[in-house]
């Protein structure tokens, strides 16, 4: 089902889906879920449609997933929308993904009322200077517009890799040290975390990657060190509420083994 031009859908669910959600909600729901939305191009190839269409369907799946997360009481979602590595793809594909971001961020700006109504704070996370200037501007406008909202958080990682983020944080701390603004003994895990792009966010409780690849591809390496990881065989545009519920059940099962001293 196409979501139309919106990030905030209200498609509703069937009675069976509602019952299943209610059952899963009897257990602990993760506060923060991160997604590696992998498999758009393989999906496009399978359907004999262009890559651009595959990415557009990937965006539609993102909006559907946000609605499910909201219904389940997940308060923070982080998605890997474009990695620094993705700049190495063909110019045609990079341009297509930038155009998709340009259009969809524009839609997000126009949904100001709905974002405020739902209390959604949106953060675009990454080395934003690597993005075209107009996208940087629109990203900053979105962040400013929603910065006071605090009921739900959506983090969209663009021009992001975890190694670049960690290197950036170390560089900021080194600059502070050289200028005498921080002592060497003050540089610890907490200081490093507080200079990451994600410094305003909690660490993800659950990280989901679609498409059957079992790796993190430089996503949230620092933040996900204690997250439950769930790798799903399905391509991202085929991801369904049932897959999400299965991931949450897996999360509930995994955390039930954790002893009080484990994080
Ligand atoms: C990975 O699949 C997906 C991407 C690199 C892009 C993800 C982007 C979206 C889902 C759209 C989000 C858009 C906005 C504006 C937030 P892939 O292209 O690597 O596919 P493959 O693994 O089959 O090659």
C-alpha cells in the first residue's frame, strides 16, 4: 500500500494485527529501535522496476514502520538512510537518493502541525556538510522546527558512518584539550559520547537489519554495544508488522536472560 506524501500515516490495523500487538505489548517494549533498511535494490531487481522506484518503496515502508512503532509505544526510532559509503555509488543513484531526501524532507517541513500534535522531534544525524547545501538547510530547518518536541524521536542518519562519527568526536575533544578547555583525565567514555552526533539520544535497545546480511556496516558501532541485534531475512520493502513483532518477541526473550548486573 502506498503511503502518499506523508511521514505520519494513519492506515490502521486489522483486528488480528491489533490482537497480536496487544499480546506483544504485555511484555517489555524497547524504547529505542534502530533500523538498517537494507535490500531496496535487490527488491527492485526482483520486481523488474528501477532502483529509484525501489528506494521510493523503501521510503513508503519507513513511514509504515513508523506508524507501527508509534502504535506499539516505541518512543525513539533511528534509521540508516544514507551512509558515507553510499557516496561511492553511481552518480545517477546518489542523485536519485538525494532527490528523494530533498522531496521527503520538504514533505516533513509541510507536516509541521502533525509533528507538533504528536510531539515528534526529528534529528538528521551525520556529517551534514557532506550533503548538498539545500538539503543541509532543509535538515537544519526541520531540526529547529521540532527541537522542542519530546514525546517521540525520529533520527534519520544521512552522510553517516559510525567510524567517521567517532573520529569527529575524538577530534573535537582533542581540539578542546589543545586549547586547554578540557583536561586529559576528563576524556573518558562519557566525554566521547557527549561529542557524538547522537549525543541527544538514548542508546538503541534493539537494532534490526533486513535483507539477511549479518553485519553492522558501520552503523551506531558505539551506541549499539549493548543492543539486542535482530537480522531479518526479508528485503526492506517486504518488511511487515509481523516481522517487527517477531523482532520484539526476540528482544523480550533475549532480555529475559539478562541478569541484574548485565546491561
Ligand atoms: C539499502 O538498500 C538502502 C539504502 C542505501 C537507502 C535507504 C533509503 C530509504 C529506505 C529511503 C529513505 C529516505 C529518506 C528520505 C529518509 P540498498 O540500496 O543497499 O539495496 P541492496 O542491499 O539490495 O543493494
